C-alpha cells in the first residue's frame, strides 16, 4: 500500500482523476460485452456501448501516459480514441432507439478531430484543438441527450425524459464552457493543459461524474426495456401477439367498474342504461379438421392470420384476446348491442372473403361469433360472457359461419333463481 501511495504521488491530480475514470470504464466494458451476448434484442446497442467503454478506458490511459511522460503523440492518440468512443456511445443510443445513424456527419467530425489533435502536438495549436474538439464533443453529448429524451418521452412518463438526458446534458454544458474558455483565454488554457493544473483537473471531473451517471442511465434504459418485454410476455399470447386470457380478465374487470359508474351517473340523471359495452366470442370453424388435415403448423398460421384480420378492424379502444385454443374474445367498450352485431357481421364477412394462403394454395376459413351486450348495473361479467358463449354455441349448432346475438338476460335470471 505504501508503494502504491508513493507511486500515485508521482502523478498530478488531473492524472489520478483520469486514471479513476479509465478504471471505471475498464470495469464496465466487460459488463457491456456480456450484455451484448445475452440480450439478442439489444445486441447492437450493447456492443456499441462496450466499444464506448473500452475505447474510453484505453484512450484515457493513453492520455495519462502522454501527460506523465510528456509524449504529445500518445496524448493526441488518446484524445482521438476517446472522441471515437463517444461516437460509439451515440451510435449505441441510435441503435437502441431505432433512429438512423448520421454516418457522414460522424465521419466529418472524426476526421476533423484527428487532424486537430495531430496539429495540437505543436503547442501553438493546442487552444485551437481544445476550442473545436470540446465544442464537437459537447455537440455529441447534446445530440445523444436529445435522442434519449425523445425515446424516453415516447415510452415512459414525460417527466423522466429530462432525468435520463441529464448526465449527457451536464457533460455537454461542461465541455461547451471549456470550449468558450479556450476562446476567451487561449494562453491561460494552454499553460494549464501543459502544467496539468486547474483546467485539466476540471476536464477529469467532467469525465468522472457524468460518466458514472451516464453508465447508470444506459443500464436503466436496458433494464426498463427488459422489464417491459417481460411484462408484455406475461400479458400477451406468444403465437398471435394478442392479449392472453389473464390480461383480458383484468380488462373485463376494469371495464365492468367503468360500466357500473356510468350506469350510476345515468340513473341519477334519469337517462336509460345500456350500450355500456359488448363482447364478441369468436371461434374458428372446423379448426380440428384443419389441424388434422393440414398439420399443426398450418393451424398456427391460421390463428395468426385471423388475429391480424380481426385486429385490423377494431377501434383503438377495443381489445382482442386469444381466449383459449381456437377461440378469441373481443371487448368493445362504449358499444351498444346493435353496433356490436354489425361489427361481428363485418368480421365474419372479412374472414370469409380473405382466405389464408398455405403453400401457395388459398385455404378458406370461417368463424362463428356470439355477441352479448352489457345490460346494466345488475349484470356481471360472468353473465355477459355466459350469454356470449351460449350465442356462440347456437351459431355453431345452426350451421357455423354466422353471428348470433345473446342479448337476452337468461343467465341473469338463472343466477337470481339459484
């Protein structure tokens, strides 16, 4: 420990600070490599961030060596490598958010930085290098901040956008101030850089604090997306992409509560109750025969085909779920029975007219649909689904490829009698 402490005293405060930043990047680079290997959905983004971390670590180490040994060429190479690593950070953010990469602009910025760092090996060019490279660096961080802010605003609550962008905005502001200071007082800046004094220590701190916050932000973005995917998997059918039964049960319970509240308000106002919601119970005709004759792969494609066809005809407020096997359930909020019947007829016709193609051969499909409407505050989801299920059964018994309305309150009367 005493030997290490003695060795560290040979380095300036700026060099020690930069070494700490480099160590941070060295530790995080393997984690991003592992993330790129185990997260196929975000492999490109994690790979770019691995390049960012490893490139920053090596570049900062070269800068420290160049500062300590007064090797201006190595120091210049370190600056170029760290700038290239920052470009990798931005490319990773673009890959993560699905935004296009501005390759030409990045190439021009990289070429300009390389030339300026090479020229800055002559002390007369140092202030020029600091002015322009720091300004471009600030622009990169600001660019990255805007990309993250826009992405977070789309997928999360609005207020989180600025929080996620804050580390990059902080780095952008500090680098912009560094550029302005180089313009305002070039002689002082050159002296401080050569002597590794206040400005260089500030540069190291500029990297240390935002770098840690930035890495935390990147990890948070990945974790948030992973949690979202897991939540989606828990609520959606893996074959069709529709809601699963568990998710639809939750939506039915929520819609029942809304319907009861609306019914209460309508009753207080003396208005008739009805049209609060409706459901469609949909079943593929002769699905077992299809599976037996064409194979399960064709049966699965039929489920996907119908899910796409029917989902495209529903409103944004409607919900469609795979209820089980070859059965689907559509929840139609704020829909009267007559409107639900009309929609069901259109769905039947659409499925009938748009055959699925299997191995180049059209394969006709049909569906039977049972329709039920919410009858008021004394109704329940169990009764509503019971009416829809019985209507579906009647549609099957009466020839299939048709719609039957289950709008009577027979299940409700049966429940009361029991």
